[in-house]
């Protein structure tokens, strides 16, 4: 049996990834949730409450698994209670930006910090940080969304930097930043325009695309940025 840890498995994409792995039949999954209790159970699924901002909770979580073959962080925020994506610099708020960094950028490093022993126990561990195309500096042609763009760009830098360190200390690992596309989840639904010329997909389809990509990757591709089509995204 392989062991997966999915951070945010109570959400749309995280839940779809967990259920797809369980459907394959040779996976055990540890999933996390924060405020809402999970709505489903499975004999090979275990649940753990986790505040992704709390380093001590991440450290405790990682003591519960002896081996991790797949670690995926699907958590993130686009808005806060009093702030949405900035369309103009006039809407910029430093407190909102710091919250975005705290939830969108820092967790992958804390997860990696405490998961290293379990990852080393796997023959070829895979670690996925859910990023977004808007975090690409080279691909930024529209502007706006300052806090979210900056936080995802910082996440991408964290992935690249960690992958370089792990070339020495965890050479069999594959670590990537991943853009899942526009998925119809609670995070993106307020910003979906039914008249826009944009491909959207269900969490189930998005999970399929993600796992299909992971089957093609190797440690040689560690520290790279991919989209749901299986194409590299420029930094």
C-alpha cells in the first residue's frame, strides 16, 4: 500500500484527489480538514484536523505517518473576510497580503520541514504544491490581484529553492508547483464568468489531470512548474 497525505482533503479538489486515489485501490490516504468536519469516510481514509498556519500542528501531523509516497497541499486563499483580489493598487491592503503569504506560501516549507523523515522512507516520493498561473512573473500580462500573485510567486520560489536542497538530501523526490486550471470550487466560484472564454472543470476532472501528470514526472523534473495540460509554465 502506498501512503498519501492530502492537506485540505475536505475541499473540492483535495477531496476529489483523495477519492480518486482510494478508487485505485492501493492507496491509504491521510486527509486534513480545518473548520468543517469531513462529509465522507472510507476504510482506507483517515482524517486529521489541521490549521495550516500552525507549525506545531503540522509537526504533530507528520508524527502520525511513517512513510509518505505522495504529499499534496491543496489549501489556499484568494479572499479574506474584508478583502477580495485587488483590481487596482488603490485596493491594496498589507494585512491581506500578509495573510495570503501565511496561507498560500509558507505552508509548503513547514510541511517539507517536518515530513522529510517520512518522505525518505518512500522509494520515490512526490510532493505537489498547488500554485496558480497568476503566480508566473513571465506570464503576467493583465496585472491586478497583487496579494495573490505575490504569494503564489513566493510559493513557486519556495518550490524551486527546496528542490535544489533536496537534490542533495532527498535525491529521489519529485517536488513541483502545479496549476490545476480553473476548478469549480468554493475558492474560484465567486469569480467565474459564465460568458467568459475560459475552460473550467469539475474537481473530479481536475484530479484526473493532476494524477495523470504525476505519473509522467521523475526526480529530474523536480523544481518545475506545471499546468493541468501537462505543460511547463515559465517562472
